[in-house]
């Protein structure tokens, strides 16, 4: 396979950090072209340290944080869909899918990562992005869909493998023991959703890239507070099982299915 290309599609800056940051860093280090598409700039989120940003400049600050994280992972600069945080369920859905179809046809990835239908913890923006990306993968290969895009170098493209970022029930239990059972949204805890072990198809070992992953997380300073940066917290994080491997469900494959656990997103492609 020439020029292995990986594309990830998420909703907000830092969505990539905890569950896929190690994967992005690993495949970039292995010579893959890695592209990250983010729907919003996270401007509706809370600011973990008030001195780092204001509500007025938060979109700009979080864009710079994501650019910093991409540098840490060693991947291409992020591409933004330019939607407003918290409003993905009410934007024009066809236009959103069309934007992703154009990017898929432009980047031409063999592998695409995005959220699963549970959105990790039920965030409505995550679920919207899951739907957009899943639909766009199917339409990008169909020349009858968005034919106005098909000019110059923009041609239909078939993504070979579509993966959903997932958490195993074991990892969710481990995170709960470390005080991370849920994400607070609007004052309400939204619990992480774990999948049964039998549903996880793919486990990527990112132990060799854990420090890059952590560096990428630390770039998101307005979302990752000081507590994460203490020497004790860093050591605990870097030795936690949940941090050293990343889990996926293979949702669509043009190259067959493996019995047992996959250890490489590009299995069957190289």
C-alpha cells in the first residue's frame, strides 16, 4: 500500500486526546499521513483555569491548543468544520455530511476513526459527528453523491476501514476507580459508556507513545487542569492500563474481518 493515510473526525478540541492521541502519534511515527478533522472550536466548554482564557477569546485559544496537540502527536495541522460548539444537532445535516465527503475525497484515507453511536458518554455533539462521519464514508465512494465536488483531483474514494473509538467496560471500571466515572455537562454527570469485551475488535498498544499522548493532552490547558500535571499524577497516568492502550470497534471493512483482536488499524492493507 502506498502512502498509508489515517483520518480522524471528532467534535471538539481534546476529543482526540484521551482515547486516540496515542494512536495518532503511533501511526504518524510509523510514517502514515495522519489528518484530524474537528467540527468546532470547543467555545461552549468550561475553562479549567480562568487565567488561561476568557469566554470572548476561548475559540481562538482552543484552536491554538489543538494545533499544539497536533504538533505533539506529529500529525498534520487540524482542519475545522467551523461549527459552533453545542449546536451540531441543529445545523444543516446534509451540508455537514457534504463537508466531510469533500475532505474524505481530498485526503483519501484508507482508515477513518470517529465516535461510536454512544458518543463515549452520550454527548449530543459526539453523536452528531458519529452520524455525519459514518454516512460520509458511504457517500464518498458514490459518484452520484455530491457530483459538484468531482472536479480536478477530487474523485470518489472508498475508505477501506471505518473504526469507532470505544471504551471497554474494563477500562470504564478502571477509570471509575481513579475518580473518572463521568463527565460533567451543565452540572450533570454523564457516565462513560463501556462496551463488553466481546464487542471490542481492535486494541492498539500505545505504550511507546504515552508521553507524546500526555504532551498532547497537556496542550489542552484550558480543559486539562493543573491536577494532571503534578509529578505524582503524571507517573500514575503513564502507568495506568487504561492510558496505555486504545480500543476500537471495526464498523465497516472492505478487506475482511479478523477473528480475535486486531492489533493494527491497517491490518489487511499492508
